[in-house]
């Protein structure tokens, strides 16, 4: 049995005097009383396939950080980026311009050109990763991706992340269990007369929840029914809170198309 470490209850004494023996006795006691709840362990195949989409996410993060470092260096050295490239950053012309700045100054050029080389290398790795992911999407997951992308706002990358992170949707007893896994449920901190709303839960699938929220912003522009729901929600709450509820509707639609095997039909406002 594999259990979530944070879900194993412990006393203050066990926390402050933590040893392997204390942990073993605690686990044995909870197992004997039936208090331990097992978590889902995906099969080896999907775990290995999941690595490519997660590696893509790390590459995107590394690339964005590298770009920010290069722009920060330019600003620190007082090199102004021309207006021509303000809205078209990281085009090939912009990269050529950065390279020219490095060639002008021998002292600054070494650092600038090395940072530029790192960005180019990361872009090449990201392109190769995208190609590998595209092959996986078109071969093994073609039918499932077709179902998932029929939901407005869901693109190929979000579809693959959903399929690889969630796996078999039937393993969840209902929508609430899936919603808990993604993390669209609220948190509360109540004690006696104190009742504090903590907002959206911190226990979530971080990357998938973020992409579904981004997909929700696209979905309200594509689906009249979702736009109508969003506008009604905005009358009684903030827009950022309303979009969370739209994202939860998207998650419900994703679960429905995967269970039924029927592509989603876009709704209309009466």
C-alpha cells in the first residue's frame, strides 16, 4: 500500500521526536486500525510517457528564465531594446540584434553571447521535445486527443497533459474525486466561532490546474454558453473567481467526453 505522507495523522510528540522506529510504529498502528487510505499508483507505461510532457514544462520554464536574465543584463548595462523589437521579442531578427551588441563590446560580449547560445540550445531542445510529443499524440493517443480537444479552449498540449496526468478517468468514483485531484475545490479553516475561507485549495496538480484556467479564458471567447455563465458569475464575484468556476465546468466536460466517448457539442444561449 502506498499512502500520502501528509495524510498520515501524527501527534505533537511524534513530530518532535521523529525517528524511524516512531514512524514504523505509527504506520503499523494506523494500518491495524484501518485508518490508512491508499493512493493511486499509475502503471509503468504511463509514468514513462508522462516524463516527456513534464520535461517540456521544465524546458519552457528554463527558456523563460534564460530570456529574462538576458533582458535584465541588457537593461543593467544600459542597452535599450529598439521599439521595433518591443512587441516582437525573440524573433530571429531580435536574436541577430543581440548578437551584434555582443560583438560591439569585447568585455560584455563573452557573457552576452554565452547567454544567447543557451537560449538557442533550449529552443532546439524544446522543438525536439515538441516533435516527440506530437508523435505520441498522433499515434497512441490520437482518438483520446480528438475527444478532449473537442471541448472549447482545450488545445493539443493541454489535452496531452490532461491524459497523461489523469490517466484512466474511471479510477475516480465521481466528479468530486477528480476535482479534488486537480484542485478546484475551496479550503476552509474553522475552529469554534472562527470560520475563515482560505480560497482555492493548495493541494492540487499545479501544472494541470494552471493550464485549465488558461483554457477557460479561451473557452469563454469560443463558447456562447460559457460566456453567458461567466457574465452571470461576474455580477456577484470577481472575474478571477468566476474563471475558476468556468475552469471547473471545463473539467466536468472533459470527464464527460472521456466517459461517454462522444465529442463535445458546443452549447448555445437560448
